């Protein structure tokens, strides 16, 4: 569980930045070279590469170098970690609101 939490923390940190979310969104359409990706964001290539390294170190993307071109690929399995956590939270809060709704309904019926 501790490792799960550390992995999830890293993924959320990586996704906290709008540029990195933009890269994830773009890679959702398919693999793209770093050069093409960088062209879509208003920053220098070294600054952009810091975002790529953050995404790569947290397992959200992989990069493959072929000749002089480095291509980024989205790791959809890593995004499933976020989806699983959100589903767990939805279940917890849904159960809580259901219990609250039942309590309020019971109180209203008692007052009639």
C-alpha cells in the first residue's frame, strides 16, 4: 500500500502542471516526437525537456530514441492508477451520501 501511495503521489505531482497535462492530452492521440511536442508549447526545448523527464520518471510516458529522433509514448496503464483511485473515492463518497440521504429521509418521515 505504501508503494501504491508513493506511485500515486508521483503521478499526481506530474499531472499537477498544465504543460504536462497538455503533453498527456496530446499523446492520447498517438506517439509524437519530442520536437513536435515541444513546438506546441511556448517555452525553450531545455525547459520542455524537464517536463518530459518528470512525466517519464513517474511512468506516465516512455521515450524511445531512433537515430536523432526521440519519440514519446503515453503509458495508459499508469493513468489507470489514477482512475482506480478516483473510482475508490467515488464509491466511498457515494456510500456516505446514500447513508446521509437515508438519515434525512427517515427524519423527515418521523416529523410527519
